[in-house]
């Protein structure tokens, strides 16, 4: 098996595992988020199984990059799919994604 296939399988297995182990801890149930998480688990699991049984026919470096970013995003929100799409926060600070962008943004001389 090629290295890219194994990387893709490992990333997809990590995504599926994290989503399967998500705990709501009293948060509201959102049917659309549950369906989306289920779909991501099925698709990520299918990739992993396909690679392990030799039925996955291609894996590109760019695809592994996209999968890696998705995997990191899912782990950053602890498997909470809703947090990936939340646009506003109750505290008024905006979305977590926007807060991260603001905290890592650098002021360039041209924008001062």
C-alpha cells in the first residue's frame, strides 16, 4: 500500500472515532448535526475500510491535506459538529473560528 493511502485511512479513522466518542454532556440535541455526524462517520469509515481491503483506488496529497484539516477541526471542537458551523457565541465574542483567526492575525505595516 502506498503511504498516502495509509495516511488517508488513519486520518479518516481518527475522524470517525472522535465523532463516535462525542458526548453531549447535557447540550441540546440537534437532529441535523446528528445526521451530519453520522454521515461523516459512515464516509470516513468507508474510506478506512476501503484502504484496508485494497478497494480504495486513489489518494492525493491535497486530499490528505483537506482530510487533515477536517480532522484537526473536529478534534479542536471535541467532536461537536455544531461548533464547526456556529456563527455567533452567547458571550458576544463571535465564533470560535473567528476568535482563533483574530488571535493569530498579524498586523502588517501596510494595514496600519
